[in-house]
């Protein structure tokens, strides 16, 4: 992270950033968190508006993204299709 920051002039916001691990031991997780300065993220979380979890996503969790997709497609058809 330090090399990227030095080269680009950009820095990650540590108060907004979290780390999610998969297949990493607790000891390694603690080492990484201490060195990087980030906090440990919890599941479920949203990525690009979609809920992510280790368990199967329920119908209730899919409802908000599904409604957004339906609304967007409806607006496309209203603008692009003519009834003539």
C-alpha cells in the first residue's frame, strides 16, 4: 500500500476500509491487520450494491437489487419503445 501511495499520491481511508479474509489463519489475519492498519470486516456486506455472504442469499436480500433492475429496464423500455 505504501508503494502505491508513494507512486500515485492516493491513500486509502483507514476509517472507511475493512479487510475480509478467506482461507487465512487467525494468526495471519492478526498480522495483516496490525501491519496494514485496517479493521476486520464482517459478513454479510454489500459489494456494488449486492449482498455478499458465505450462506445462501435469501429472497428478501435479493429484493432491493431486483427492484432496481426492474425499474431500470422499465425506464429503458419507456424511453426506447414506441407504440406506433
